[in-house]
C-alpha cells in the first residue's frame, strides 16, 4: 500500500488540486456579488446596484428592493434568492438607492420611479443587458414603494412583482396598457393596513391580475415564511402562456388570482386576513371577480 501511495502520490495530489480549483470556481460563481453605480438623479444621494449570477442570456432579471435607504446588499446575500435565481436562469440584482428627503406631496425621493429612480435602474440594467430581459421585482417597505410605482410607470418592462409592508399607495393608473400581475402583502398589525386593502380592491376592480395576502398577527417585517409562495408566483408569471389563473377568496371576499395550483396551495397555507378593515368604510356589494 505504501509503495502504491508513493508511486501515485503526485497523481492524487494533482487530482485533489484540480477538484479544489473546480470547487473554488463554483463557489466563487455562486457567492460573487459586484456593485455598480451611476450619477444619482435629483432627489437621490446614491443610485447603485448589486449584481450576482450574471449569465449571458438570462430568462429575466430579479430585482430585490429592501427598506428605506438600505444600500448594503443584504437581500442579495440570502441563499433562497440566490438558489431561485440560478434555478430559473435569472440575473439577481438589488438596488442601493438613498434619498435624504422622501416627500409624498412633492413626490421627492427614490420612492417615485417616474422622478428619476426608475430611469436610474433601467440605465444600469440596460447598459449590461441591452436585450432588455423581463423584470421580476420584490420590495419590502420603502423598496415596496419603489416597486409598486415602477410597475405602474413602466408596466411593459415588468413580468411580475410582489410587495410587502407598503402602507401608502398612489391611485392606480387608468389607461390602455396591460399591467403585470402582482402580490400585495401586508401584516394586519401594520399602520395604514386599510389603505393597502383599499389599494388592492381598486386594482382588482380595474380588472388587474393581483393577489391579496394580508398576514395575520404580523408587524412591519419581511415575512420570510411567506416568500416561498412569492417566489413560486414570480416563477410562474415568467412564463405567462403556462399560467392558468384562477380566483381565490379570503374570509368570503375576493382575494384576487393565483397562476397555478402550486401557488394557490402555498397561499392557502398562510394564515390570512381578508382585504377589508373597518377604516375602509362599507364594502361594495359587487364582487370584482364576478
């Protein structure tokens, strides 16, 4: 045995070295995240983007948007998002936007995609991917504000979206464009939860493909337990021809649409509140799904 090892030691070391190199390159590809930025538009202090899984011909780009002025790239480091992006041939991105002032009356700050932040995002993505792959977007809190307004501003660029923790909504745009399917998710212990419910109902009444997910006994945090449903929803809408949209209800009220049975099953597992709260006023008798 010793003689065999002495004869083959160099070969074994070479094989081990090659295997280590392959493993290192694989881990590097998984873990590597780079940062880019451009000159921020008026109302912004930082306009940057973290990127990972930068494949040449992606099926889409998944854009993650965290809470107010979060610019450290915390979401893009999370394994479930990375795994999801790799399995579905998605470039993974996370915005790093900062504004010193957020003002709803003057529409100042990066929340308002039509005031410069949306163009900043597209400028960075389109420079890297001029073929303009469809965008999937997920946003929490301030990031959700940006996502909700971006998909209203440029619906043709978005394949699907999901937001959580958004408590102030613009009136939905009314025009001939088709709007991408999305999820409105919010905890029932958050402030202005009634406004989110009203925003959902208005969009449903317009005929939009939107899903309500009011989470029971939930405060203003990212509901990680609900994100498998969100990711399955985003995966489904990336291939719209395969979607089989069906209506769902929550507490006897219309709660929107799910794209397939798997998303529906995951949605039904969550403990949810219906899309109505006392501050909203009376519910209309007509069910917008009928």
